[in-house]
C-alpha cells in the first residue's frame, strides 16, 4: 500500500487534491481512499489530507502516520520540523517551491522533488490555485497513475474552460516532474 499525506493551507485545495488523486488512481485500475483531517480551520490555516493507494481493497481507516509520499503545497509549512519527521525511510516529498527557495531542514533519507506550481497556476489559471498542478506532478512522480486518468478526474470535477485550463496545468506539472 502507498500512503500519501498532503499538507497545505485552508483554501489551497488540499482536500480537492486528495479526492482527485484517489479518483485518478481508481481510473488507473487501483483501489484508493481519500479523506481530510481538519477541524475549525479557516482560510490560510494548516490542513492535511490523506490518500491511500493499493492493488487490493483498502481496509485501514485511520489517518496516515508514516507516509511514503508527502505533497507540500506551501513550502513555508516545512519550517515545522515535526511536519515530515515521521516519513518512512526513503520517502519522497513533492514541494511547491522553486528549488533555490527550499531552505527547510528535511529528515535524513528523504528525497525532495520541487516545482514552482504557483508560477504555473498564475500563468495557466490566472490564480494561485495549485492542486491540479500538484496532481499532475504526483502522477508523473509515482508513475502508476495515467495522465488520461488525471484528465478524467479533472473533467468529473470541473467543466468547460475551467476543466481545460486545469488539465493543461496538470499536464505541465506532470511534464516537469517526469522530465527531472
């Protein structure tokens, strides 16, 4: 089983990212589970969402305590050393940042992949909403989620021009991570 923890801030679409990721995995032939963890958070407050992926039914129903992957939508969250302290050895962290801006101290044995998703979002979507870019990037990173499945998940959530722009944004994220 692959476990993913998504870190973001309220209003960034972390929960939507988790749901789209699970749906894209499902369309790629996997079992998937997505759920948020939040209480009375407001826009800008730290939030988490979780995703599990497997080739067999997922019966575990607890939060993800030691993820294989972390998706960090706001690099400033990395200043909290506890955020990634419980990652599995060899875990991969996908961070929305320009690599030169990544100054956080990460645990040993953790690999980091970064992309400037906010810049892509402003260019393609006209707004700093990065969840579909991170979805595409994660699909490119993990390799088991097809881009066609990502497109289908996005089309199920959005329609018209908004769907087209989000698919383009996801493809940009996919290409950047796949080619690095």
